C-alpha cells in the first residue's frame, strides 16, 4: 500500500471513528497495520477503540506501541489518551506520568490538567490535585467539571469556604449541571448547612432524571447528618435499588438504619456490602458494630477481626473489637485490641475511652489506675466527651467515691442531657448517699434505659400516681409490675400494704419464682406470673416507682413506718416440714450460708465470694451450718472439708422451700443476693456481706438498713478485700452463738443478732 494510499485509508478510518462507526474504523486501522506494523496513528487510534470496548489491556498495549514508534517526537495527545486508559484501568501512578509528559510536550489543555488532578486525588495527593484543578480553571474559566472537582478537594483540605465560592461560580455558569450540583451539596454538608445540601442533592437528581446513585447516596448522608435518618433510609433504598451490586451504597444504607437503631436491618445491609466487597474493611467494621448492638459479640469479633486484618490501623474496628471481647470476658485480648487502637489513633479520645473500659472490665486492682488515666486522657482530648465522663463516674463508683462519681456523671450530662446510662448511674449514687428526693426522681430514667436495652414491659394502662381516682371517683385497680431481679421484686413488694390504702385492688405482675410468696402479702389481691393474663385494671406502675410516689426517705420506708412488717411469711405446713429437716437434737445454733448470687448479675464478681473465705466462721462453737446455696457454687462445699456443712440445696425446689428453710434457722449469713432480701422481708435474722461500693439501697457507713430491721450489714472497707469483713463476722458469730446457747439453757429469750 503506497504512502498516499495509507494516508487516505487513515483519513477514512478517522471519519468512521468520529461518526461512531468504531468497527469500520478498527478494520481499516488493522489493514493499515498489515502494511505498516508500526504506524503510530493507526496503533494509537486502534488502542482507543479497544479501550472504548472495555478491552483496556489490548488498547493500552497498542497505544504504548504507538508511543514507541514515534519515540523521537510523540504528540501530546498520545500521552494524554494513554494516561486516560491507564487511569481507568487503576494504573494511576503510570497515568500521572503520562499526563505530565503530555503537558511537557505542549498539551497544556484544560482537560489534561483536570484529568491529572483526578489522578492525584486518587493517589491521595490533595494539594497537588487542587493545583491541577486550579490550572484547568485558569485555562477555561467556569468549566463545571473542573470547578466541581476543585470544590470537592478543597473540602478535603479543610478549605470549605473557598470550595463554596468555586461551586457557586460553576452553578452560575451551569445551573443544571449534575456534577456541580452534587459537588456544591457536598460542600454545604461539610459546612453543616444540611437543609441547603438536601435541596442541592434533590436538584442534582432532577438533572439526572432521578436515576443517579451518587446523588441518592449523598442525599441520604445529608438527611442522616441533619438528624433525619428515617428519610435517609428512603433515599438509600433508591440507591441500592439502582445499584444492587454497589457495596458503598449498601454501607450507606446500613448507616441510615444504624442511625435509627434498626440494627438488624443495618447488619443485613452491611453483610451484603461485605459479600460484594470482602476486601473492603469498612463493611466489616460496620457489620461488627451492628452485631455488637444486637448482643451478638461472638459474631462481632469475627467481623471486626476481619476488618483489622484488612486494615491493621483501623482504630474504629479495634476499639469495637475490644468492646466485644470485654462482653465475652476475654479481658486481656480486649486490652490488647484497645491498646492497638490507641497506638493507631492516639489523638482520638474514643480509643483511650475503649482502653479504659477494657482495663476496668478486667477487675484487676493493678489496672484501675491505668483505666482512670485512659479516661482522663479521653476527656483531656475532648472535654465534652460524655461517654468518657460516664466511664470516669463508674471508676469513681468502684473506688467508693460517690461524690466524685456524681460530679463525673454531671459533666457527662452537661454535654448530653439525655444520656441514659449517666442518668441512671447518677440516680443510684444519689440514692446511695441518702439524697432520696432527687434520687427517686432521677431513678425514673431507668425505664427508658430498660426500653433501649429490650428489658422494659409495655402496659396499655396509664401510669398510676398517688391520689389518682377512676372517672367515677372511686379507688382504682392497680397493676404493679415487678422489675429487675428477684431481690428487687421481694424488696419493693413491701409497698403493697401502702398501695392497698390507695387502690381498690392491687395486682402484682411478677416472675413465677416468687409469685406464691408474694400472694401472702397483706394488701395484695392477686398475683399474676409474667406468662399469665392480667385481669381488668385501671392503672399500672413499675414497682420501684412506688418509692417516689410515696416520697420515701430513710425514715419513711415501709419497714420504718411499720406497714404490715414483716410482709412475707412462709407457709406453715412447709415450715413445719423444714423444721424437721434441720432439727438438731443437740440444740446447736442453726446458721444458714449463702455465698454466691447469680453469675449473670453484672456485679457478681464483687458481691459473690468463694466459700473457702468463710472458713473463719467455722471456729464458732455450738453452731451447725446449713447451705442454702443453689447452682454450681454449691459444689464448693467439697473444697472446705472437713468443715461439716449440711447441704440443703437438693431439697430446695422453689423459693417457697428457701423461705421455709430460713424460717427454721436461727441466723442466715448471706452475700447481697435475693435470699438475704427474702430473710429480711420475713423479719428473720440475717447478716449480709456487702462489697465496696455497695448496692445503692444499703446506703453508706451504717450497720443497719431502713428496709429490713432484722438485717445487719457487714461492709468491705477496701474494694475486693473480704478478710477483715469475715474476721468481724466470725467474732460476732462466736458471741451470738454463745449468747443463744446460754439463753436456751436459762430459758430466756434469744439475743438479738447484733
């Protein structure tokens, strides 16, 4: 083919190319290359067609051959077109070099500078990208694409004010340009102008006939950031419908569900994202966070570990991993994960907060100071960090420093007044320190807290308040729903006689274990187990709220005012049976022991003790010991042999049996669990061992309690240290046993157990 014929063929091919007839053009380019294998124009233009058909490897190879064929003096567009193909193939470093070669050879077009800027953005070199976009705009003022790109990078550089000026200028030139509207909306979001951003996103969607994924995603983000996440869900639903295989759209969708606490749907969305992009750490991070919210820490650990494998410095995943491990009682692993989070993001207060929480959770005395230091560092970095102040308050609680705990909770609430955990914790500290008027009122925050954590019961009836009447003017029928643990149910059942004066009918709604015991309380008309059907009633009230309604103070508890106290009595027939079971012909003092509560109780590690620690009480003369301990802890009797303890647990089938056993004893020694409440409610002698700090109801610095006149309190003076407590208890038991035996010999009444 002669040179002139080759040139004519190329010109014909270019006409087909420009007309969009790519296959015709490609066929002619190939014919030219049969004659001139290194024809640079044919190679370059054929390479562009290959790229247009998605065959980037072949296209890039052809364009690289074209450059080699005219190495002495390649045209600028040979470099810039090759750079476009390389960038679209993810070979961004190489693309940058070819854009710069194009510029060096005179190809200083606005498009080249704009595309160079895009490559630099992808390489994370924002300052250089901004300079490239600025040069593009200098060469073609008002170009919407370059203006949109420059606005976006300015936001990333923290120069949102300048970004808005560029976006506004571009809008003035091209008010209907989709990319400019989208960019301006992003700038407005960064400035916190969410309503304006939402308007721009909606305008962008009209530019693209309501079908562009990026605009729907941006709109959903803006709605979520504006506190309108429910609307954001609708926008992100449109995004995932348009792009069901876009993992970023699914992450965006999950974030909206998470913001409205619909964590199951959020987890589903994040799981879909991880299926679509298993190598994208953010999806695994968010999935782990949602699984944590759903109370599935084992699965959360799996997701969060995957996130940290993909991104070792992912501080969010590391601190959430620490939280999940704490919930699984894997404390050293939790500390290690949180320490890595701090190392990855030392300026992030949330990482220090996570480390403090893991150190506290370990329960080791040597970790206490480190935990406090971590929380203090968190609030130093962010004085308004409510979560860290709340955790500091917990730390002060555990150090038995209630005044400082209250101050810390108040700092948290000054920043976040509706922070439920801080509200509830402060209420308990107020009650512990005797500020019952404020404490009961604040304690009402436990109800929304329980609802958030799925532990609340909903009743259709309105809330009962003291003095309320029915519409006919009569006394109302009131349901009292017993809250929290068995001990709390027993404790607050003491208000039933007082409530009976204000109600025509008192109905207790409670767990089945205590139902039969509560039926015998004066003033109680009916007891319904949780799985039973409630009778007709007018009002309902949570049991603990009765203390507020009756304005309870330490000197006005049901026990102090003598309202039908004791209020729980064992069944007479059952008590007679149990007296025969614990009958001692030698007339020894019968002492019951309970040394452990439910392992599920959040403070169980502090309130329960190993039975072996009670060995000093075995030295008391004239005493026979009986175990009322249920559960796995009852096996500890084997550990204290040859201490002769009679194990009653095989015969205790219900709380009614426990009550009858207590009725047959002279004294019960118990840790702070439901059995000590039962003994106190029965008016039986009970010595209760309290950890430091104690539960709120026991107040501070006293051996007696206004709730149960027959109870004596033995308090720790040092957290986690029981030896001095048990030494005092052992000495008192010797005195009590000797006095009881002497009274029996003399026929005098038995001594009071103080």
